[in-house]
């Protein structure tokens, strides 16, 4: 997996998703040849072919003999670094590798030495279970610090159970069980064995124990075919698998898949119990159970995990889960921590990006101007004795001004006009904090100006107008301040989704502004007719539009919105009178308040996912899952 400028690309090595792992030593020059070229070269000198340096190293962790354990590993790493896509991307600045959970300092040191010999930077080593947990925490759902995870890894030929605990620096392994060593983990091998039995009972044993390069290659191709058949059987009743010549292809059925998986499913509860016991963890303490596979999960496996732990597993079927998790573990902050260096992709501002803020600002100014120009002023000579002003609409205009500032604050983290990031560039967390605190402050300033502008324009400077404008924006300012304090704690992977969900509903707000403006226009124009006045068509149309906007602002679920919208639209149009019109506008102010409170609540839950459980424990209402 190649990571360049925030983009991850899966590489095809020797034209295959998985490169042959063997290394051939040229008997004349001593040159180490990896990959597909090694298989071809070994046809004439099979004794100089090492089928799997990593597996050989893992099988004999305490015995190296006279062979150099580092050379073959260095040859493999150098071959990967020589890939055209890697060379085109420029010098490698960092290397990250996944290692089995059971590897200790000795074999890890071999990898460091191999990278140094291959001319690569010192690699970051991440265990496969930790990579899977990191992938889940960053791309699926946040994992709070201290949370306990059970990882079932049946990914790319590996079979492992691991209990991990999230910590400020990543994930700590509490217990690990290698299912491969129990003989039940390799489903592809079990399927390959059943396929071989269709042709020759001894065929698989011959391929498994042979050291001839052509037999090793045939075994690898057979296992790859078994993996493909496993994926096919998830959706089809049958799957063909090629056998080595001269044997004809074999046909596997779902019965073969169930039979191959049966030993694993039968013994899995005992192994889960052993892993949890070794980690000193009770199933009710688990925060999450994760199942990682390189394709559709085995039939019945998620159900077995749920019945054994009491938790519905998160199923990951991306074949690049481990590779992506390794990159995320070494390129981003630990899950649950504040993302101080997080940065969303930079884009240049376009006119369309400013549409939401522009529309909201225009709606606010329009309502403010209409409120002032339609005021009924009572004067004697030049002295103003009294003013009848739609204070509810003044409050709505101030609220829309506040929503304009929130729209700009929401836009700031993803549209930062500057050169490429450097040490002076504000981070996403900083922009969120500054943006929403600035929005809260600016909202109070604009509300004050709206109230003072109404009083000074009408020649009646009382605190009434200022109170209405400030009261309308106070909930919005409070929620913006809460968001400013909590949003920087949102994990990096959750920021794009949170930003989308926290954008003001511009369409419904504009619709509400239009409805309020229609009502005000109809009731202030004289003389009344069938079209204008509080009983006229224009006013009732405005009320229906305002009711529609209220329903759509408060309710997000499509079915409930479809039911509530006509009810509120007809209800608003029916109850509209001179005395009830302000109440309808205040109702929409309440809808805006509800919307911003749901955004603030969602922000807190996203930034602190463990908070609900903590509160339940403090209140004594926590129940086992």
C-alpha cells in the first residue's frame, strides 16, 4: 500500500495482488531474487529456493544456523521499493509494516536490519490486531481510551484472536491466541484439501510437503483459488477451483464451505473464553467485537461471535484492512485523542461554497429591512409616541444572522486558502475552535446591532428591541460555544461526517424566511383584499410555507417528515390570525433552537463516545450488554 499526499494506492507486485513470498539465491553470483522471478529461476535449482522467509523465521524463532535471516527480507523490501509507482512518487520518507501479534524483539530487529540493508527508513511495526483496531477506530466508529476490544482476524491467511485495550498511544495487547497453531484457522487450506480429495486423496499432502518450486507455486495457486471459491460461495451455490495438471477442475459447494468452517465454529467459543480469561476480561466489559476477513464472512461466524460475547461484531471485509490500519496507526493520532495535527483536504473556495452563508445572510437582512419598513409609527409633530413592530420577526432576523456565522464556521476547516501546510498553518481542531467561538461572539454582536438599528431607525430607543434580538440568538450562541469546546476532540476520521451533519439546513431556513415575509407583507399592506390581510391567500400561503419549513427543520427522518409536513402546513394556515402570527414565527425560532441543540448533542456524543456509559454508571442505571 502506497500513501502519497493523503491518497492510498494498492500496488500490484509482479502483476498480482499478493507477490510470491519466496526468494531464490543465484548459485553463481549469490544474488537474492524475490517474487515471481524467483519462482522461474528456481525451476532449475530448487535447492537454492527459500519458499517463505517470514514463515521460516517464525517457525524457528530461536534458530538461525549459518543462514542469513536478514538478506531474504531485505531483498523482498528492496523489490517492493523498486516498484514503478513507488519510484514515481519520489523518495520514501516512512515505511510501516504489519507483523504477527506474537513477534518479539528478535524478529522485529531482523525487520529493522532488513529495511536498513534495503536502503529504506527505519520501519514502524504494527501488529495485525492493532492495525485492525486502528482501522475501526478511525474509519468506522470512535474507540474511547481504556476501551476493551476483541479482534477475530481471519484475514489473508492469518487466523488470530486478540484482546486489546485502547490507550493514549494506540492499542495494547492483553492476550493473543494463534488459531493457525490449533489447526482450525486456515479455512482456505481446508477448502483446498476438500478440492484435492475430489481428484486424489494424497494430492494435497504431496503439495503441502513438497519443496520443489513448481509444487510450491501450484500450492500457492491452489490456495488462491480456494480463497476465491470461499468468496464466491458466499453468494453462489457452487464454485469451481483449478487443480494442478493433469487433474480436472473441482467443484465446491456450500456444504464444502460449511464442513471446512465447522471445526473453527465448534471450537471458537472455547478459544474466545481462553483469550478473555488470559486477558482477565469479562465479556460484559468489552466495548466492541471486531471480525476482520478478506471477503464475505464465513456462514454462522458472526452469530457465533455474538453468542459467545454478547456483542454484535463489527464485520470488516476490505482486503486492505490491515494495510490501511497500519498506515492510520503510524500517520494519525491515537483514537480518542484530540487531533491537533488533523487536516482535512484543502480546496479553493468557489462561489458555490459560499451559497449557504450568502442565502442565510440575505434572508436575515431582508427580514430586518421588512420589519423596520413595515413598522406602524405613532407620532405627534416630530415626536415618536409609540411603535408597533413585529418583534418576533426581528428576533428571527437576528437568529438567521447567527446561523450565517455558523455556516461560515462550518466551512472554515475544509476551505483554508493558503500554501501547502507548514508549521504555521492552523490545524482543523484550531479552526473548529476559533470558527465556532468566533461565530458565538459575532452572533451576539450582530444581535446587538439589529436591536439598536431597529430602535435608532424608528426613533424609539428602548431596550425592548434589544432584548428580543438577544434572546433569539442566545441559545445559538450557547450551542456554538459548546461545539467550539468539544468539536476539536472529534477523531480525525469522524470529522468529515460531522461537518456534513452540522451544516445549517439552508433550504428550510430560506423557506421559513419567505413564509414569514409573506405573512408580514399581507398583514401590513392596505387596504385588505381577498389576497392580502390576515385572512387572505398570501398570508395563509406564507403560514403553510412556514409550517412546512418548521417540520422539515425539526424532523430529519424521511417518513416522519412526510407525515408531519402536511399536518403543520395545514395547521399553520388554519390557525393564522393577527394575534397568532407572532406565535408561528416564534415556533420557527424554537425549531432553529431544537436544531442547534441536536447538533451540539451530536457533537458531544461524537467527541466523547464513552460519556453515555459513564453517566449510566454514575446514575446506577448501567446494565450488562
